[in-house]
C-alpha cells in the first residue's frame, strides 16, 4: 500500500508547511528531487529536465553536497534550486530537537556557500516532524511537504504502475516528489522521462519552488 498523498487531516495539523501551489494558466507542476546530489543519478535528472526546459527543486542531503559539490554546482548552473534535506537525512520523530536543528543548520551552512538566500527551503526527510519542530523551523525556513509522493524509491513498485499512479494523482499546482538516489534509480529512470513527456504534451510547464 503506497501513501501517495497525505490525508487532509494531517495537512491541517501543519498549516505553515507548503503542500501545494496555486493553480496557474498555463498549468504548472513543481517537481522536487530528494536525497542527492550524486553523480550516479542527478545528471540523468538534469538531462531529462533540460529536454523540456523544466526547472526543479533539489532537496539535498548535506553529506552529499560536501561529497559532490561539482554536481551541486551543475544543478545551479542549469537553473534549478537547491534546498535543505538535513545533513544526515534525519527523522524528526527519532532525534532530539537540538540535534535535529543542528543537523539542519549544518546542511544550511553548506547550501549557503553555494546558493545564498534569505529564507531557504527545507523538506524533512520522510516528512517526519512534530508540530513543535515545524513551528521552530518555520522561523528560519519554508518547510515544504508535497501534494504527490511518487514512491519511486520502492524497488517492489513496478515502474509502469508507479508512472500510471503518478499521472493519475497529479493535478495543477502539485508539488511532486521524486528521488535522485541509487535506490530509486529503476523507477526514476523509467518514470521521469515519461511523466515529463505526458504533462508537457498537455501544455503543462515545470517550475522550481
């Protein structure tokens, strides 16, 4: 069972988090990519986005930013946005607040050197934060969740089914989560090109947050 969209009750508990974007004309989708940047998968994502003049938002693990700064710089050079996914990919349910906030700050320091900005974006790994932690993070970051989680990381999820479900659940203004990770590679490499092609054919544009 895949939970592609959070229930409205959960969304209501986190009103300051960004779940979706307003509908626009032409319709716009906001593709996001979690867990990179890595040389094995991120350049593939960039290549697919470039084919459709699409812009995306990359929620980066700080460790990967420091290991692969050249990939991060390529993301920026091609017009995309980098964002915070904590330094060690921490769950906000399993770590004490001071340790979690310190991990966010460590990732942000790496990001700031690459991409200075006033109010950065943060996506909590797994979407797992408490209401208190969300309020505290909101003082320094825009916390971004999602309208559609593709579940591309599930190796048991057939690529064709992953694609069909993602297409069915997408709507104008959706913030969509993919993963530029080795684990997600089989689904990512099947789904992303076809997903982009499908919605480009319907007249959608793809923008960064």
